[in-house]
C-alpha cells in the first residue's frame, strides 16, 4: 500500500483593514474581506457585504469581518 501525502492548505493571510481601505463597490470604509477560492480578495463596507453575503458564501468565500472599535 502506498502512502499519499495530504497537505492542509494554509489559511489566507488577510491584512487588517485601515481607514484608507475602501469598499470595492463604493467609497465607504471597508469592514469585511471576502477571500474567494481562487485567492482573490474583495473588500466591502457592511452594506454591500450584506447585499452580496449569500452569493459569496455560496461561492465558498472565506469571510473576515473587522471588529468595531468602541
């Protein structure tokens, strides 16, 4: 019996969003990063993320939401 090496894919390294990061759909501050299976990163304000959330999750995107600072 031969052994088959299986590797666990490395998680995407997603940079912390700053005030300079803007939604890919509008000019609002970006709060959510969606990483598609292809590795493409999309950033959204909360409004545009909510509008696209079902499609992104359905496409298997990994979602990273920034925590609001109080």
